C-alpha cells in the first residue's frame, strides 16, 4: 500500500457485485463489445461479472504488475500482452489509482474502451468509464484481500501502524 494512504475503504463481495453490475449497465449503452479483457489480477472478477451481464462470451486477459510484493509501487511490467489494436474490446480493471496500468493497457490496445469499477482522481483521466470515485489517499480493501493475514500485515506496516 502506498505510504501516503491513510484511509481504508472496505468493499465486500455483495458491494463489489452491485457496483460492477452498475458499471455493466452503463457499459451496455455504449456497446456492443465483441469481447472483454480483464486486467489480471484485480480486474478478473469484475470482467467476469460484466461479461455475464452483457452476455459476452469472448473473455481475454492482459497481465500488468505495478506493485511490489510489499504493496508499494514498483516499475510497471507487462507479463502477458494481447495482440491487436483493441477495436471492439472492453478492458476492465477493479480500480484506476495513478493511471499507470490504464496507460499501459491503452498503449497495447489503443482502440479499446477502458472501464474500472472504482477510480481515484490521479487515474481518472486514463479510463473511459467508472462507477465510484474515491479520494486519492484511500486504500480500497477488496474482498479477496480482506482477512488475508499476510495482506493485512503488509498494509498495516505500510500505513505506519506496525
């Protein structure tokens, strides 16, 4: 977790599902899309929900790493790219924070539509559609992170609460 983050915003499974469905409803008006591309790992669950809501069968992934193992920002790395220009594709992630991941996705797939469930002000200009804006100094605790003792301890240390 970035050391400047001090607030946490826990999101449970029901809230994530609700917010992702709301994103899908917005996106339905912008389609049709020929496929959904989830940005691994955080975008995989929202991408699956959106693909189901929009009845899209083509689901792909791109893999981009921007955080180190201790949840601090690191040098961005593309582990798995996707070929093509992105025409007709919907790229989905859980969150846009600084915009680094979205910029990399856009550079790979310049004609794709990029959507996130949550957005922070610094990254907001990098996505086409989102549902919920949170402050830049907020750390979103996703349901797949909540309760994991390793993740909780890392985040506690990074927030200066160790």
